[in-house]
């Protein structure tokens, strides 16, 4: 059960109950199908996914629920507890319009994916409720996509292969939300198992579950409560830099990696310095190579109970994201610094795309509650921002829910 800070208390009723209640209130009938999917925190391995490297995400206990029932007309009807109170209706013939930009884009992209796969999906009434914080880097969009896909699976009476769901949801976000995302977020939302993280090698989609040891350390997530506007443009810039670095590496003849994370010897990256802007390219490529290796190593550290080493790896990851990949920000650096210096903390790092959002830490369970409050108080004193935090275990992946 997730432990939340007092400033992020959630309604006692879970998202499925709230979504069903919202459905009845808005549509005057009971839903016929429901599913939920978790958000995620990436323990280590940021900006390695689109470079073919290792990532180590974990599903969090905050979930998104999507419930549906038949529509009485040829309109799709959408309502969410977190969106504007007005109901959004879309004609069935326009459900596949990727230029329409609103929160329903994530669901409409999923619906379009099922139709393009050959399924008939008649218009539905849809209600959404979620505990996953929006804009915090905890994959609220992937949770919505995967919950919608799992619900529609039940509606059409199909059982798609899990990776088909992952890639369908990734395409939905790329085409309808216009985000050039990888598939890590959707993959952990689909494949997650209770009490476990998941090591994913993005090059070949190989996965292995990692049993967490809550007696050794608990996972703390703290929201910095900032999100800088340059996040999306900077993400595209970093991705472009990595693509350029890979192309240059393949041209040198010294190394011919299929993906940037495949570079075997970081010293080979020195060749990038001969190119215009090469020092920065080398720094960003070096982060990818070392971060991917850290993610793979942390799996072994967790399994052996070496939480001190896990902590050192988290700290090194943050340094790399800040100094080499340049995706941190002043608020995140302050939050991480406070946390790393706190009693009972093994290590901490920013998590996600960067420029705001959340920090993740491994913490001694004996000191967890006390240090969480001390971290929040110190961060508020230094920045004037009141952070939201929670302690979470690895959660179950997407599944159908009773209505």
C-alpha cells in the first residue's frame, strides 16, 4: 500500500470505483467493462530507452481506471474526473483524427489502433479516474493508454499479445499526442508484477523481473512540483544529438554499434570530439553508454541485497543526467542534494525526461517516514515549493476490473 504525504491525500475510493460512479452520474447507466493500469517510476536508466539500452522501471501503486458502456448514438462520449467538467463527444467517423488535440487523444489513438488491427469497435461512453499525478514524469499518459487498451480488449472479446498492446499504445501517443516516445512506459504498465521492478533491454525487448527487498530499502518518490516549458523541445534535442552521435560512430570505422548503448568501450566516443560540437555530443553519448550499464548492474545489486551500491549508482546517475546529458534543473538538483544528505537515504536521482518532475530514492525503511518529512520541509524552506511524496512498492500491471 502506498504511503502518501499529507498534501497528496487521495479520496478513499479507488479510481475504478470513482470512474464507475462518474459513469453513472454522467451517462445514467452502469458501465459494462472496466480496467486499470499503473503509472511508473524509472529506478534508473533515463534517456537510454530510445538508444537501445537498459532501463529499470517499476510500476507504482497509483493507477488509472477506464470504464465504458454502450453509446446510444453514433457518438463517442468521454468524461474524466481530472478534465473540464464538460463532456466531450466525438462523431464515430472522426474518432481517428490525430489533429484534434485534447486529453481524449490518448484514448482515441488506442481506439484507432484496434480498428486498424481489424477489430470493430462500436461507439462507447467512457469515464476516466486516476491517482497518477499528471505532469510529474510518472507516465500518466501511458497508464491511460494501457487502461483504455485493456478495456477495449474486453469489449471486442480479444486477447492481444502483450507486446502488441505495448506497441499499439506507443503508436497512439506518437501519432495522436505527437510525442516521440519510446515504449518503456507502456511496457512496464503492461508487464509489471507486484513487488517487482523490471529490467528491459530496449534493443531487443527482452525483459526480466527483479524482486524488490522492502526489508532492505523502500522506494521514495518526491515530486519537485516544477515542470519547465523547455522539457519537450529539449527532449527532441537530446534525441537528435544521440542519433547524430550514433551516425558518426558508425562512420568512424572504429566502432559500428547498432544502437548507441551498444558502444563497448567509452573511449571510442573520443572520436566524436573531432566533429563540430563534438564535446557535447561525446558527453551525451557517454551518459547513454554508462547509464545503460548502470541499469543492468543495479538489477544484480538489488537481487544481492547490496543497497549501498544501489545508492551509489543512483547518485552517479543523477550526476550524469545533470552534467553530461544536461536535463536536470535547479529545483531537482536541490531536492536530490537534500535527499542524498538525509539520514537513512542510500541514494537519490532525478527520474524521467528531466527539467522538473520527480526524484526517486532508496531509503532505509527504519528512517523512511521521518526522513520524508524532513526532506519535504527542507525543500520547502529552500525553494518555497511544497513537494508531494509517497513511498511505493512494485505494483501489478494492467488488468480488467469488476464493475
